C-alpha cells in the first residue's frame, strides 16, 4: 500500500537531520527573527526597461536565515494553503540546512514550475496566510514564496539541474491541449507516471499565459524556458502551431493512439464593457496589448509587429493583468499611466505586491471610477474617456462592497490609449469542436470538481477553461488533480482489459 | 515544417504559394484561413486558404505585397520554409444549395473567393462570378474561376480588359437580369461595403469575408473585433464571414487604419 501524502510528510519530518535541525535553534530565537525583505530594483531604474526584473531574489545567507524562522510544525498548515500540496516544511528545512539542491528537488516532486510559482503565486493568500506565524502569532509569515524562488533559481544558476525520476514507460498516449500552467503541471505529473505525453499549443511559443501574458519584469521568459526544458528532458513532447480539433480532429488524434485528453486551453476571449466608443482605434484589450509586447516583442525595434505607444494611457481594471498592462505602458514611455478601477483600493483583486510596485513606479490610481464612453479625435483615435464616479454600497455576491454610481458625478480624462483589462471568457475554440461536452452557462467546461473529469469520460479539463479566470497556481493544482485522476481512470480501464 | 513547393507571380504585387501542410490540407474547408509568420521577429499574418491538395499534402495561399510582413513572405522562394503556420482557423463558409449564387471578387479578394465558388458550384448552385481589378495585369485566377462558374464577368477600372466599371455595376446588371438567391462578396473593405449596399437594396442575402487586423487569430486578443448587428464580434472565431447587411463597415474601415502610422513608419525604415 502506498503512503498517503501526510504519512510521507511525517516520515520526512521524523528523519534524523530534521530532528537535529529543529533542536539546533530554540523556537524563541526563531520567532525573534524579522521576516526578510526582498531586494528590489529601484523604481526609477526599473521603469527604463520592460526586461528588468523587479525582485532580485534572496542571497543564500538571507534564504537560510529566513528558512530558520520556520518552526517545522508537527501539523504544518501551510501545505493546506498550497493548491499543489508542496511539502513546504521539507523544502524550507533543506534551505536552512544549506541543502539547496535538495530543496529544489523537493519542489519538483510537486510542481512542474517552481521558479515560476516562486514569482507569480499569490502566496500571501495561500501558503503564507496559513503559516503558524500568521495564524497563531499575528506575525509576518515565513516568506515561503521567496524561498521557493530562491531554491529554484539556485538550482538553475548552479547548472546542476536535476531531472525528476520518471517511471518506466507504460506505452499509453495522452494529450494536453494548450501549453499554459494547467497543461504543463498535468504533463509533468503524467510523464512521471510513465505516460507518453504530448502538449499541443496553438501559438508559435510554448507557455501560454506565462509567455503572452505575464511581462518580463515579473516573469522573464528565460525562466519559463528552463522549466520547459526540464519537461522536455523528462520526455514531454511539444507540438506548436497546432489547434486541436482544427489542425487535426479529436478522432484523428484517437486514431494516432491518444487515449485521454486534458483540456487546458485557457480563457482566451477578452471581455469588453460594451460602452460607446470601445471599438475606436486606440482602445484595445489587455490581451492584445500584452500579447503584442510579450509574445511578439513589438516594443523592440527589430520586431515586425507594431504596438501603439501611448503618452497618456488608461488601463481599466483592478486585477493582476491590469497591473501588468499599466506597468508595461509606463515602461514603454507613457508620461501618464493611469489605472481606472470601479471599486476602491481595498477591493482590488491584484496582488498587494503588484499594487505596491505600480504605485512606486508612478502609476496614477483613479479608484471608484467607471468608464462610460470613449471619445475620438478628428482622426477617429481615442482622445478622452468619460468616467462615472462611484461610491461603495452594500456588499455583493463576492462579499466586496458593490460600487454604485454617484449621480451627476461624471468627468473626462485626456488619453491616447485605453487598455481594457476587465477579465476574460473561456476560449470557445476547443469546446466548439467537441459535441457532447457539457458546458456551464458561463461557457466553461463542466467537470467533477474532485476529479476534473468532464462529461465525456476520456476528457479532463482544468485552469481557466474550467474556472473562467484564475491564477497560475490554481490552474496548476487542477492539472495535478486531473493527472492523478486520469491515471486512476486509465489504470482501471487497462486493468479491465487485461482482466 | 512548412516548405514552399511552388511559387508563381500572379501579377506585379500578387504571389501564389503552394506550401507543404499535410494536416491543414486535409482538414481545411472553404472560408478557413491560416496564420503564418516569417522569421523569429515576424508578425503573425492571416491568409485565407485558396486551395488544397490532400494527396500532395499542400495548401495554396495567395498574398499581395502591401507591407513589411507580406513583403517578407513574397521574397521567399521554392524550397524555403515558412517559420510558423497554423490553421485552419475561422468558421467555414456555409455551403448549401441556394439556387443562383452571385460571387463578387475584387483585387486580391478573388483568392479567398475561389474556394467558395468551387464549393458552391459543387453543391449544385448556378454560380455567376463578377471579377474586378484596377487593370488587366492585376486580375488573378480568371481561368480557375471560369472552371467553376456558369458565367464570369470581368470588370476593370480602366477598361483594359473585360468591361470598364466597378464590380457593383457588373453585379447590378446580373441582379436586374435574373433572380439571384444569394451573394458572396470578398475584396477590399470599401468594395464589400458598396456590394452590401447594393444587395441590401435588392434584399439578397449576402455574406462577406472580412480581412481585419489580427494577432493570434484564435480569439485571444480582440484586435479583429467588428460590430455586427450592433454587437461586437471577433472576426477570427465568430467569422471571418458575416451577414454583409449587418456589418458596420465605416467602423471596420477605420479599424483597418489602427496601425497605419506605425506601419508607414516601418515601411519607410525598411526601404
């Protein structure tokens, strides 16, 4: 009988080195250490280029000291907060002990993308909020996210990249559709289990939102590429420029031997507000703006793809994508980079860190304001946005106070570029090719929430195509769960065949 | 990889390519397009699939050299590879037996019209095709169109071939002469606008295929949005074909100019 995750954690925790490490420093000394501060490139310096990563990472000394804050709890609650259930105390204690490569190897047991997660996960809402320090002591939690990034970066920079163990091939072919975090996480787990895994991507680059969406200053492409290389080295195959259902049908792929499919095609379709003037030139979705810059490198002189460089840029929305867009505009030379959000700062869904960084970089916040119309200049380009000022009313279904218009409080801002970042809808391309797949009324794929299995048994799904718009790590959690359950489904199916 | 197996100059600025793409050749339908990219710094450009040969595993593309990216493509030769090619994208044309179909093609728009004319003819329709070009040298695919049309009328702006006049003049003559059940028009946006106005007058259901700006072509960016019947639609996934009488062509014409400043600048720099 295989050990449960908890039993495995306990077994690891009971190892002699862990026990000794726990005893080596009294807890009262551990809790008196202040949480480490991430070194950042100064705002005036970093806004000069799209390619300067804001956070510099921890030094080994900083990392070890931070890791020594962790009390290695007997019942670690941090793990409960992690969508991919990383054995957090184990990797943190490896860092404290100076076994940095072991820390990285631990991360890779659970996550296909540790260097990515260490940068873009909202740890403050997940593992860190569940940390004993935050829960019981009202102190700053252990900086689990910084430590994750440290371990992954250390391994990469050491040149001693370890390939996780892969089971012997079982000869069963499975496909992942889309190459974003959900699919990559799925692929990483399935390849470890011995499957032959192919990841199909419609674009000319692998990585999905990690490449076209998240900007270089938050997640350098080179970091993503190393994680992709790891998956390739483990045996995952990648097919670019391939729209499953179009380039080849699902039946064609079944004929080629694919037995099961994981749909991680993401939330493609950008939402608009359907207000007058939204189709003027100079009004675009954050997807378009970020894709032009991040995927097509349109901000670089040698790229053939153009991008509009606004001097007065208004970004509409309050999420991480809105922050990415407005901070990109700042780096691309906007004199005024403005964020328009209909609620107040407290309700912003963006990570606290992103909001802080945006503010430091000189982004102007226009909170409690909602665009109602875009106005054009004589050339038909956007020149103004009309804003309805708002106030906060009663809480709505999301628990946040609902913004309501203040009657008569309407004003205008001069702009030359507007970027709409108010969310996305699921990409219809894949579901349209699959009759019999049950969809929700939000056009997401309906799945069993435990198993991620869709209404067609050999199809599993996860990430934004199921959630409608979530985070990298939630998508990765879905990928993991889908992999575990697809494995179960296929094992039973093949056992039946043999029996 | 997608190797160019055949290249033919159709007119001064229009080139035909036959490209290896076995899966797309098999799966494409009339009305579908591909997105391609030349070089690692290349732009993603949409092109309608003109024809395919399943046995040879090839598709036919026709491109007009109008800018930096189409220029790069036109410089490629037989044996060269296209860096990235993805498809088939977009909804396929609704091919059915309508009766008499009037097919209107202008300039390089004759290329995407070709597979539809072929399919409409094969579906048992009477197909009357009106082809228009600025002059004789710019007219493409006339022979191919004759193969699948019951009648072909050629119009040129300068009268150097066929009859002098616009595509709408040839079209109106047909409409006045006989009952037309359906119309499909593909060409420059301004031409499609006037074709739509004409057929609206005669209440003939009309489809057009739009050539909006696109980046990904898979529904992700929204650069291709167009107002149809008062609603915003995405040309790449909701189209590229729409009911011509419901399109806000004036908005579309403006949106085609969205990057004009940037494109002019790029063209001048590369000269």
